[in-house]
C-alpha cells in the first residue's frame, strides 16, 4: 500500500485487514516498492494517486516495470477519462476513482489477487469500479 497520508493509509490498512489480506509493505512513496524484495508475498499494489502531482504515472510505470510480479490498483482523487487513461497507460490493472465504497475496494483487490500479473485484460476493472447510481 503506497501513497496518501497516514490517516488514509490507516483506513485502507483497516479495510484490508478486515478481509484478512496481509500487508507486505506500507509507505508514502513508490521508492519503497523498488527497494523491497520481489520474494515478498504481495501481488497487489494499492497506490493512492496524489491529487496535485502529475509525475505519479511515470513513477508508477517505472515501479511496475521493475516489479512485474505486482498488479496495481490505483485509487484516483477524482474521476474523468483523462486521469483514467493516465492510470491505464501507467500500467494499472484496476482503477477506482473517489468516492468508492468499501465493497468496490474489496472487489477490486480480490479480482487483482486472483489474476496473474501482466497486461490489462480487454474487460478492465475500470467499468465495474464506478460507483452504482442510487435510485
């Protein structure tokens, strides 16, 4: 789990632990992933994209190139085609724009945990990750 501030990481950590998902690494920046061992049990990289820094996509792309054993779930600060496209080009296999429900977060992590790392599938998680409209 990478990015965000301590409070956001604490919340996400709690959600993951609630579902009995081990957390191999937690850090504020992607640099910690590159320094970590590929032998770690992590398969899903939960990355909270910063709202004010456009360099995150290049950093994520480089991290995923160095660690092809990881599948990235990118939590976006907002929704929009441009930012979704940026996340996809960076190598994200799952994209969740804010706001999202805990159920959507769990589903995305579960899908990525079950998938093998590699290029994004034709039917990406991006469509199913959109919050359902209330009636």
